[in-house]
């Protein structure tokens, strides 16, 4: 059952758990995500980035997700299909028509006024189709772009600005920067939980943390208590998939059946996701 992320996140916030938003760009990862949610009876957000659309094709990846998610145990679970880090507003109508139930507009690298205005435009567009919107305020850095050096103090989300942003844009959920980062950083900042709690209190919308792949369980719990209703998980799935395949080929160097090789990677990704769902506390909530 496909729903806007808004409903899934509000239920999570109200009941003290978080829902994983897992990225896919292919059949095996999609199956791993959906199977893990079905095993754990968990609500689910499936993330597709603009680069994944470029890789797989818009209709191919959306149709694939719909077909996989409408089969078997998963078909009664609340599932949102979410555009991750959408930067091309002009394509949003096409994406919504194709079946996304949630759009993340990422104008976080722009000045405040432009971010707010683009987010507001996206909300107005999405509302017409019952689609929900996530925006980002502050900037969650990328390991590959920033070469490991980040002035954390300058990019973290300002709680008062977050309040203003949500009031101005009417956005449904907000991705925040509190020391989290995409990919694996050598030097991490401490997570600023006091800032997180302030943002949650003032902005009054479900908060989202990106770059949460390597957060230990106690930090995840603290983040959920601080108002986080969703974690975006991509890197650790890539690692599980690739390491699974490396391991399989090391043990079976003569194997050439892609189904066995990719199937082993798929199994590793599913286990990784099941573990995350347990930590997020969304088991049995679907
Ligand atoms: Zn992200």
C-alpha cells in the first residue's frame, strides 16, 4: 500500500520509533529492502535518487518497485516511494506522475531565501497530488566532496531558522545537520543532540537524519528521542552488497551465474536492513 511519507513519519514520531528510508537503483536491492520490511512487518520508505533514475530509467525503477512491493507479504505494508535529494524542480511533475509519493527537495546549498522559495513551490506542486515533501536546512556534507574537512559549526541547522523555514514553506518533514554526514568520514563531529531537540521543539515536524549508516544503536535511540522519525540509509547497503559479492567470488572463483553472485549480495543487503529496522524500533509497526 503506497502512501505519502508524511503519514508514515507522523505515526513514527507519535509512537517513538523511526522508519528507514533505504536507497535502491536495481532489482536485487529493491527485493532486499521489500523482503526485509515484510519479514519485520515494518513500514518502509524506498529512496530513489536522481542519479539512480539516470542509471535505471524513471519508469523502469518505479515500475520495478511497484511490482516487487505489491507481491506477497509486503502488499499491506505502508510504503512511500521517495525522491532522494531532488534538485531539478522542473522534473518533479514528471516524477509525481510516475508514482513518487514523496519528494525531497534539496536546495540546502542555496541561500536561505532560495531554499525556502523552492521548497514552498515544491510543497504547492506536491499538495495537488497528495504527495508529501521533505526539505533540508543546514547542509549534510558528503565524504567524497568535502575531502574529509568540514567546518561543522557553519553547516549545522539553526533551530530558530528551522522554525521560520517550516512556517514559511509548510514542508512535511525536515532533514537536519547536527554533525551527521553522507558516506564514511575519517573525522566525525560529535552529534549535537541538544541542537536536535531544540529544532524538534521549534519546527514541530518529523525530522530526518541523512548519513546515518554508521550510527551505533545508542545514538539512533537518542536521535529518535530527540524527534527523528526517519534515517536515510544508502552507504551501508552498498557496502553489504559489494562485500557480499566479493566474499562469494573469493569462495567461488569459477562461478559465472549472475543470479548466484548477485543473489548472495541481495541476501547480505536484506540482513543489513533487518538489523537497521530492529534498531529503528519499527518492527511490527507496519
Ligand atoms: Zn542524503
